[in-house]
C-alpha cells in the first residue's frame, strides 16, 4: 500500500466526515416545530454516525504514520428542510466518491478495506435516504 497516496485520501475523507457532523448537527438544531421533529432526530443521529466515521479514519491515518487532518470542508446548512436535504445529497455524493477511490488502494489491508467498505455502504444508504426525503 502506498501511504503517500492513501493518507491524503483518508484525510480528505476525515474532512468530509467532519463537515457532515457539523452540517447535520446544526441542521438538527435549526429545525423547529412538530412537523420537523422526526427529521431533526434523524439528522442528530446521522451526525453522530459521521463523527464515528471520522474517528475511525483518524485512527487509520495515525496507524499509517500520518497526522489526521483538522480541516473541515465548507459546511452548507441550508435555510429550510428541502435545501438541507439538497446540501446533504451533495455531501454524500462527495463522500462516496472519496471512498470509491480509497477502496482499491487499501485492498491488501483487510481491516482498512472492510472498514472503508462499511463506511461507503453507510454513505450510500444515507444518500438513498436523503433522496427519498427530498420533496418533489
């Protein structure tokens, strides 16, 4: 495995996971009213999942001898549920792209491969959920 290639991609993944954590958490706080309660709770739960992903990725970077990124991609909260969902779809697509690049680079490390694959599956599931929630 070429750590000079893998570590920067892992750090990019960390950055989009931090972005998701902040974005989803702030969205959950911004939503008010009975009709948004379920969506707010969904976002708060998703925020915690994304932070967990960032922690796993940071551990991988350290185990490879690197330093985890503390940069955060720009956060796009949105002003209403529809805009929030649209922003989250873009974020999920960005994350999926990073994980698809990473997977073939870590094939020889079973733990890293399985972990990144499972994170990718989580992001794909999130993308599908956000697309389902998007009002037509």
